[in-house]
């Protein structure tokens, strides 16, 4: 696959106001990326009863969003090649809203899954497109902008998690349906902002500068980033999908379990704002990684051995470990020389990473159904932390994936011109121009 280049990475059709509008659209999109996911965990038991499904099928529900992120993320390049990116994201957010409505009305498991798949469209396409948007329109503000949108993502996740059980309780019978559907409203709002983003006039699809994504398999750094992203996402989706149910089984009330899941998301908010600006400093990357790994190990072991003694402490420590999400988003931008390579790297890392992540919540559900306990969950996540440490160590080497691929694939360059073309995220449409390799990112 390939990636195109607009004529001027630092301008927008609407001038400064247009740049501010795209920044607002990015942040509002991020606010919606996880609401359809985190609203499920606190009411998972009610969903099981309402749909009449087993623990194993509940595991399918918790892993379905991750698999959708992977599969729909791969569709991003084809959609972006054919349509304006603002329209792709607006359409994805409208699809998200429709999916939220559909699954809230579902009377059975198949329709609920169909609604879930539709609801994940906005999250999947936002996942792979936002890093490229930031790299292109805010090349000198990568840390702050990644911090802003990852904070917005965490805020949306926290609000959905903390409000799910209170909404369900207030709505009465089948209140879980209202806890899921209310998040259709902000999705429609974000879609409206994307539709207001102006197109760039006077440009042509006649020629393109491109990046071949398949060639990234020759980059050890790209592969390490994929493993790093996948394992940190596995950790996150086990927390989102199963921690509330685990705490309920341990003896806490449904409302308390939901609040603890919300606490986990809230603790991540200030971290999301700060970590990207720290990650752009090379000397801090590995100390940050070691801090995250230590927090994960301590939090998971504490939650396993003493779930009711200090659950707020264990969920807080796990939240600190989940700062790896903001870190890896920033590393994606730092490990590529051009916005085009960033966009290709983002698609590869996140799509394949979510394939890896999807195994976690599913296995937790299967093992819980087979054994009647959550021991399997802790074995899975602690093994994942070990993989995270190794992959993160490789990913924090100060190299560019462009250079690794060029050494392994004769004739490859970030300005290659294969036939499959992908419009750059945020440029409507791409310009008839090629951009030379950028200097190393500022740190």
C-alpha cells in the first residue's frame, strides 16, 4: 500500500482558523474513540443476563472491539484513497452512532455483535488516521497534540466507564441499554465538526509520493512497535472488559467496581497530557518504560492477591502502566522521517497490534468459563508485561524505520510510486507534489 503527500504540510485551506478547526476535530474524535468500549465492562453482567449468553460469549463481546479495530483499521487506506479524509472520519463517527443505537436495541447476541462492529468504525479509523494528521499539520507540536488527543480519549473512556452503572440503575429494567446508547450523541457532534473542515482547492491526484506499507516488515523497529502496541492494548482491553467483573466477583458492588474502572481511566488523564512531551526526549524513554513495567507488575499482582484490600491502589498502578499507550503513539511519530511513513507505520502498528490484543480478552473469557476463576487472566497479563518490556526496549532505540527498510529493500524509499495510493490523512485531496525526506524529529 502507499501514501500520498500534500504540497504543503504546514498549511490548511482555511488558514489559521482551518488549523484550529482540524485540531478541534481531532480532539473531539479522540473523545469518542473508547466510549463504545468502556461503557460495556461495568454492565457486562447485566448484558449477559439481558442477552442470555455464557461467560465465553461475554469474552467475545469484550474482544470484539479490538478485532474490529484491527480489521476496520486495515480498510482505512482504501477509504482514504477514494474519499476526503474529513468525510471518511465523519462517516465513521455516524456509523459509530448507528451501531450504538443498534446494539442498545438488540434482543439477541448476533444483533448485539453487529451493532458492536458498526460502533467500532469511528474508533478504528480514528486510531490509524489521527497520528498522521498530527504529524502533518502540527509537525513541531507532536508531543502536545498527541497529549491533547490521548487525554481526550482517556476522558471519554473515564466518563463512559464511571457513568455506565449509574445510568443503568437510573433507567430501571434493561437500563444497560441506555448506558450504551447515550454515547451516540457526542459521536454525531464530532462528525459535524469534520463536515465543517474545508477542502483544499487546486490540487490533483495526478501524481503521488508514496510509502509501501508491506515493506515495513523489514524494519525491526516497526515490528517491535507492533508488538509493543499490541501487548499494551491487550493489557488495556483486559482491564476495560474484565476488571469490573473480577472486582464484582471478589465481593465489591457493581457501582464500586464501575467507579474503580473509572478511576483507572481518570488517573490516566494527566499522564496522557504529560507522557508524550517526555517521550520526545530520547534519554527519558527507557526510564519511562521501566517505570511503566514496574507499575504494571505491582498493580496486577496486588489486584490478584488482595483485590478488596486496596483496589484503588492496584487500579491506579495499572493506570500508570497504561501510560504506555501515549508513549507508543508518540514513538510512532518519532520513528519515521515523514508524515507519509508515519501514516503507513500507524496503520501497520495499530491494525496488527489490535489483532494481537484481541486474543487477551477472548482468552480471559474462555479460561474463566472453563475454570470458574480469573487465574488465567493474571497469567496472560503478566506474561504480556514481559513481552512489553522487551519490545519497548527495542522500540526506544534512536533509529528511523525508513532507514531500516531502505537498507533491506533495494530501491525502496518513502517517495516510491507504486500503483496503490492512499490519500494523506487530513489533506483533501493530495497535491501534485513530492516531499523529500525530513530531518530527524526535534527532541
